[in-house]
């Protein structure tokens, strides 16, 4: 064999990979450039990394199942959708953005209650399951076999044993330890219909048609189509046993009643069909007691199966609408350019912007990448606060004491592009006041981060952070 044949073969494969990169849809220019550099700088490894993690590949069967189910539930939902509520002028573009991205309109007549920060947050969840008469739906990215996870599992078992239909979805990776625990077997034995979302199977074979790191990151509890719970909290103790040294894990969980519950039901049904379950049109019938409160709300389901925008668009629209104050709480800040620019622009035009991040992050790589954005934020006038006692895992953005978005999505590209997420847009002064009060309690437990502190970082830390920030499109 001629000595130059392997070299020519390598260049040919490299050029083919770059051509594929340039032809693939749904990749931002910054991500294309970053992946092109990886392919050229890291021979063979760069190509392998791009094939495994550079493209948002969803299996055709999964796409067909999700799109078919979504079309069916959307058509059924729209047949009896409640009239749109009157919104303040500033909230209208945000609601329209949520509708364009998630496919569901804003609905009025809801009641939203912010639950406790500690493990007693599961008390209303368990009470609702114990009162269920028809069905219980549970979906968690992480479900642990700890005290809180066991209490919820026991409630699900009690419901199934008295004849209630209980359906459970857990992410196959996030909840793999729970599926191996006695609780999973006991639920199945009691008649709970248990399914795993996005199973990996044989990794190398599945990787050919489906990205292995696409996960279902949603948190949903639905009872009888009348009451629901969602937010950032997984089904686990505050101590969060797998990463105990970062505890407590501070999350947010809300209880919802009213028309928005049926919107959450549509999202669960699509996930249920995708996990191999049957289509459940009966559960989208309008309950007789929909009108319960005065909160305008909107569920925004997002995921890699949708091509109509991302959660970043909704959050950017929300930030652009601000005139006085923005409060942002997120554990991971690796945004796309649009959202990062919107936040900095808001601060520069005089909006009071507070961003609360955990001082200690459970990922060294993510923590360093976060820091690569700090200097530009601080120089724009954003007030950064580092939460100290544990890992702040809540995801909240509120604007002007009027409206906000909460849910499962972090302010990072993984949540915007790869994960199945469920967020909720809320427009109601009292509800936002409660969220702001919770965020102010985080501020009381945080320390300010100053531009002087950032400028005093050693050169190697600045270089590391900036290099990783450049690589943010890949993360």
C-alpha cells in the first residue's frame, strides 16, 4: 500500500464530514464553525465526536409516533379550547412566542400555588394521588428510591390497588437506579403501568439512528385531569443522594388547577405514546370544573422532535419585554447568542437585572463554561449573585412583577435543543409576587459577584473559561 493512501483517505473522510456538517439543517452558524474546528483539529476523534454528538438525530419511529400523537391531541384539544384571556400589552408577544414554539395558547381561569422548598413539597402531591378516582400520571427525569421517591411510589401503589389507572414514565438514564430498585418492581406488581422513556438498548447500534444523550427532562404529575404539579424538582429528597456533597438541591414545584392542566395532559399523552403506550383521547375531554382562578397560564412543551423554534426564543421575548426588573434563577448558564445578548441589552438599557447562580456547580466543566459569560454580563450591568448553601437547581425568570416562565429547562443549549422539556408561562401579579419572594430568599442566601473579582482571576482561569465559552455551541 502506498504511504500516502491513509493520508488521502483521512482527508477524504474529513472533507465528507465537513460537507455533511454544512448541509445539515437546524445547526446554528456558531455551532457549525465550532464543529468544523473540532473535525479539523482532532483527526478521527473529531469526526467520531461529530457523528455521535454533533447532530440532533431522532429516530424515524420516534418522530412518527410523536408527530402523529401531537397532531391528534392538538386537533382534539382545539375542538374545545377555552377562549383566550385578555393579557397586558407587554405579555402578548411572550404568549404568542410560546404558542408558536409549543403549539398551545394562553388560557385563563387557572389557580397556581407555589409549594414549599423542603421535602414537604411532596405532601400535596401525595394527597392528590391518594384522592384520585380515575387516573394518575407521573413523569420524572430523575426518580430516586429515597424517602420522597418512596413516598410517591407508595402513593402510586395505593392508587393502583384501589382501581385507579396509574401511568408512570421515567427517563431511562436519569432514573436507571430507580428502575432497578424494589419500588419499581412493587409498582409493576401492583398494576402500575410503568414505562421508560428513550431507552438506550445497545448503545453503538442505537447511536447510528438516535443521539444517545437526548433525554426526557420533564417533571409532570397529573391527577384526574383536575390537578397537576410541575417545575424543576425531580422525585427525590432535598438532599439528593447521588450528589450528596452538593446538597441541599433547591428546586421549585407548583400546583396547578384549571384549563392549563389539560395542556399538561396533552404533553404527557404524547410522551406516553412515544414510550409505547396507547393513545388516550378520553382524557382530553374538558372537565366540568375548569374555571378555578384568575391566572393566565400556558404550557410550553419543547424537544428535539419540534422544528418550530426553541425555549430560547420564548425566554428572549420575555427578556425583551422587560421595562423595570428581571430576576433569573438557573443552575446552568450556557445560553445561545440570542438569549445572552437579550439579557445584556436589557441591563444596558437600564432594566434592573438580577441573575442567581449556584456558587458550587455539580459539573466542573459547566461551572467553568458559565464563568466564561460572567465578565460580559457584569460589564453590561447584570447583577450576579452566587447561591452558597447547596446547589440552586430552580429555573425561574420573572419580569416586572407581571409575568414569568418556570419549569424544567435550564438556560443552556442542552435544554434548548436536546432535551424534552416542559415549561409554563404565567401572567398574574400575585403569582409572580410569590415567585419573586422565593427568588429574594435565594438572594438572602447568596453573595454578590463583582467585576473586580472577575478581573482578578489568574490568566489560566480566564483562558480556560473563555475557551470553554467559545465551545458553548458544542455543549
